[in-house]
DNA sequence: CGTTCGATGCACT
DNA sequence: GTGCATCGAACGT
């Protein structure tokens, strides 16, 4: 990955209003930022997964609209956060046009800001930086993302106060691979996981 | 290195 | 009552 260029520029809604696989690919290298009363925690996205439509058996919309998956049917650029396994919150960015249920799961970050805060939240003081946000449950915990963030507009960066958004920092990730998605029992025929091959923060296997 | 397994709570059927 | 888009500890090789 290359050096920084810009800062403070949230990705516009048009970025998310596209084919979900393109969104999953292009989110690599962008910066996920979470600001709370405790401070700012942020990292470069290095691993994503696409969940696309009611015909994707692994997508939460596979059985149609429910109260839980309603955000998937909403505007692109919104956050879809859900609770699973009794203890983890997972963050998605809603993609494609309103009414078509699709999203990109953010699975791993390389920490850029707030490592001390991340360590405190993870409760593991000696964790190396590249493990702080490895895995979707871990990164949500490290950034302080909860169900309260469900439905947040990721295209808006408040000037102050709490906020959750994704920025373009001009980082280019060129070495990318695709693999089947992790942790699901259906839809394994689709290679819809996208990750930076060179990053130690990527969960699971680092080869496609 | 690898695999297995328990924790834990909620939406959905 | 069932099944998780997970994690980390425990154990086997």
C-alpha cells in the first residue's frame, strides 16, 4: 500500500450505489473511522466480503425482508450492524440501489489511529497492532461499534462529536485476491471475499 | 502446525 | 427451540 494523500473526505453515496463486488474491491485501502467520547479509532480496510441479494443463500436477505435485515434494503452508504453468536457485532456497508438488499462486510483493518484505545477495548494489553482489528468481531470491539450504530450514514463525517464513517485517503492497494467467504455454510461456490494479500491484519488464510 | 469446542443472546420460525 | 457472516482456549499431530 502507498502513502497518504488526503484526509477527511468521506466516500460519497455514489461510491456505494454500484455493483457490490466493485464496492467490496474498492473499499480496500479506505479508512474506517469511529469517533466517540473515548476518542478516535481508525484503520485501513484490508479485507471485505460481499453479500448480494435474495438469491445469495448466505445473505441475510435470503429469506426476504425482516425487521433485522431491513437496513440491507435501504440507501447505499448506510451501516448495517447486527449482533451474532451472543457476543459479537459485525459492521457492513450497504451497497447497490435502494430496495436491492446487498452489503459489504468489513472483516479486517490495519490500525492507523487510536491503538491504545483499541487495546483497552479489546482487553488484551499486549496484542500486536496487526491483531487488534483482525476479524469482523474484533474490529467492531476495537472501534467501539455497537448495535447503536446500525443505520448510521457512513457518508457523513460530523465536524465534532460521535461519528462513524469511511474516508478516502488516496491509499492504493494493488495486490488483491478473492476467495470464498469465511464462516458460512452456504454460498461457498461464490468467491466474494476480497483481501489485500500483503497484509498481516487479514483474517483466515492470506492466499486466494 | 492443525482441529474441536464452549460461550452467549437474540431474531426468526 | 434453532441457528448463527465469531473468537479464543484447549487439545491433537
